C-alpha cells in the first residue's frame, strides 16, 4: 500500500512536472509560431519589394520605349506638319481661285434664278389657261351629253308619235 501511495505520489509529481513542461513547451511553441509568422511576413514584404522593384523596372522600360516611340512620332509629325503647311499654301491659292469662280457662278445663278422666275410665271399662266380649257371642255362635254340626251328623247318622242298615227 505504501508502495502504491509512493507510486501514486511519484506519478502525481511526474504529471505535475509533465504539465509544467507542456505549458513551457506550449509557450515556446507560441513564440516559435510568432517567429514563423514574422518570418513569413518578412518574406512576403521582401517579395513585394522585389515585385515593386521589378514593376518599377518594367515601368521604366515601358517609359523609355514609349519615349522613343514618341520621339519618332514627333519627327513624323514634324514632317507631316511641313507637308500640311505646303498643302495649306496650295489650298489658299486654290481657294482664291475658287472664290473668283464662286463669284462668277453666283452671278450666273442669279441670272438663272431670274429666268426661272420668268418661266415659273409663264408656267403658272399656262396652267391657268389649261385649267380654264379643261373647265370649258368639261362644260362642253356636259352640254354635249345633255344635247345628245335631248336629241335621243326627241327621237324617241317622234317615233312614238309616228307609231301612234
């Protein structure tokens, strides 16, 4: 019984020691976990910094290439500008000639408009005469039809009179 009690006390002490060791290891484990997380964060920051550097290098390369493209485009635009200036001076000369032609064309157009108004007046008079002629024709058709009916009626009456004799 003594042996069992002693064994029980030793087991309780071992358990207490093991629990303390477990708590100490758990505390160390949390420190290790904190260190591991800190290391991961440092690694992530390092990765982000290198990515930012890489992105900055890419942006610089793109800016340099864009600058070169813009320089060549600028040179092309300057050539194009000189060509356009030459074309503009030619266009100005052409515009002056066109203005003179336009003035002449406007004078001719006003003459044509006068003639067109005269022809429109003639046309209106002719239409009026045509309307009057159509009305006269319609009246004559009506009169002719009436006269024809009267003649047919008179002939029918004459036939009746002859038949009745």
